[in-house]
C-alpha cells in the first residue's frame, strides 16, 4: 500500500502540473480556482499517505472513496468545465 500511495502522490503532482501548464497556455479563465482545487486534492493524497505511514493501517476503503470522488467530482465535473474553452 505504501508504494501505491507514493505512486499516487507522484502521479497527482505530475498530472496536475501538466494540466495546469496546458490550461495556462490556453488562457483558461478559471485557472486560479482550478489550481486551488488541484492543491486541495494533492493535499488529500499526501494526507492519505501520511496516515498510512503513521498507523500502517490498510486505508483501502478510504483510498477507494478518494479516487471515486476524484473521478466523479473533479474529472467528470471540474475538468469538463474547461473543455468548451479549449
């Protein structure tokens, strides 16, 4: 689980960095708000990893809930907002 969470933190940071760069190049009007959401989501991933490191408990359900929420709310909601501008 530790390696998975490390990979998730890395992926989250890389993905958001790429996405923000793309949106910046295209002058996305809601970039600042989108960046704040990315910062919040990244913080959640880091927090999950730290919880795991401190307690060594299997956070499987919490991680799955986070990923489900990320897909449903961020990817399917907020990311779709910039589609019309791009």
